[in-house]
C-alpha cells in the first residue's frame, strides 16, 4: 500500500522538510502515514486495530526481506510460502498464522539499527531466521519454549549461511533481556540455544527436540 | 497467535512506546541522499542576496547531514566496537546535536523567508513562481511528491558476505 505525502504539506519549506525529515520522521509522516488497518486475526479491515504495517512485501522487495527469507528457506530445505509485511515503528519482528497463512512482519528500520548496535550485519538475519524458525518449530502455549525453538533454528540457519558463531549471538546479546520476562527467556539462555543450533549445524546434526511440528 | 523477536510481542504498541527509550531517539541520517537530491539550490538563485543566503544555508544543512551520517555509520560504530551501551550513549548525543541543528536551520530559514518576502522586488526572486503567483511565495514546483514507500529504499537487509558481517 502506497500513500503519497506532498512535501509542501508538511512544513511548507524545502530546508525545513529536508532536515526535519531526518530527525523527526514521525512528524513528517503523521499526516499521511500509511497505517493500514491490519489485524493478525482478521486480516485487513476498517474495524481492526491499527498496526504500523506499511505494506506487503513484494517478491523482489526493496527491503530485501523476501530475498533473505528465500535464502533461509533454501538453506533449511523448506518449501513454505510466507506472507511478508513491512512494518514501521514497531521495533520488533513477528511471526503469526492468520487465516491459514504464515505471516512474517518485519520492521526493517529496526533491523538496520539493530545491525549498527550489534556491530554485525548478521543481527538482522538472525532476527528474520528466528521468525522463520517459529514457523518451522510450530506454535504452542509455552512462550519460552517457542522462543528457544526459534532461536535454535536461527542458529542452524546462520551457520549454514556462513555466519561466525560469535556473530550469530550478537543481536540477542545486544537486545535480549538480562532476566526472563513472561514472554521471553533471558538473553543468556537464548544465546546458548542459538549457539547450540549453530554447533549442530556445523556437525550436520538437527535436534528435533526444538521442533514441535517436524516429523 | 503472534510471536515477536523481543519482549512485548503480545502488544506491538508496547514496543513502540518503549522503543525510543531502549534505542535512544535515532537520527535517520542514512536518508540524506534523498534530501540532497531534492535540494534545488542553483547558482541562479544565488545571484540575489536572498538566494545567496538560502544557498549558504543549504550548504550548511548538507554539512550537518554529512557529519551526522558519517558519525552514525562510521564514527560511532568504530569507537564503540559493538558495545551497545557505548553506542546508545553516542547515538543519544548525536541525536541531541542533530535536533539542535535542525532547530537552528529551520529557524534561520523561517527568518530568511520572512525577511526576503518583506524586501523589494529585486529580492523576490527567492521562490517566485514564473506563473505569476503571489510575490515572495516559495517556489515548490521543483519539489517532487514524496512516496512513503521511498523510505524503504534507504534500508535494505542483506546477508553479509563475511562470517563476522562487519560493514
């Protein structure tokens, strides 16, 4: 979904827009921001709560996310179609199943910043691989189990894609929590699980204990 | 069911609200190329006093963007070597400086517009439309509409070519 925002409507001056746009994108977009009313449960609807999803990613999307997902699918040997959506201002990435479709939602701006802070371009790839890992492992009510399963598959993925073992865990060490939260294990457990996936992949082994739906 | 990479997966808005606190308000300096391509400063506009002033201000804005971009992509990552605390501290300082510069530039620009529109016809070349619009009006015809999708062109996720994935 594409919306147009005329620069002249934002602040009426060129320099004003030029500089403000860099530092206050929320203001710049506020008047025409493409907040599509997308619900994970109900799809697109005028009644759905507003998500900061800007659009559905095309196959050769400029964000590069579908291309990364295709590489991941190739490395893991899975043939699953994903609906990929590009989000803004979420500072997160998400996996979901809605109406029988497997969905990935990715805030690419967040991934870009994560790469900078993690100090490696593998940070973004690990996050995407983690979300794909949710779909491989399956979903359950056990939130921590879900996360560790997905982390394991991200470790598997990154080793196969050529990431160093240390690079595979930099994102979670930068953004994970020190202690367990209701939804997520602490970053040390998560990093250890990513490393386990990486180690298994380096030996050509898959531990199917990290997958509920496999086999 | 929806599952996020980090906490607050059950309510994305929770992430949105806490995002800046975690990361620090971040300057999106990577998009300065887009800005520069749309600046319409020309030597012709610099022939008048007002045009010169605007042209100089634009050069100043370009310098600010250049410094911010260099710091964001090179200076800070090099100094901090991946240390997230260090990165946050520097990004916070960079953002504060950038906000200050933004306010200065916008303020100067507003003053220029005000003064130039109050001056005589000789200086009304600043932005005067050739089609006979009101004198002193900013000429915005060279400014293209912004497609919000364009933003994503500045961000492209790629699989690194090296094991460590450093830029």
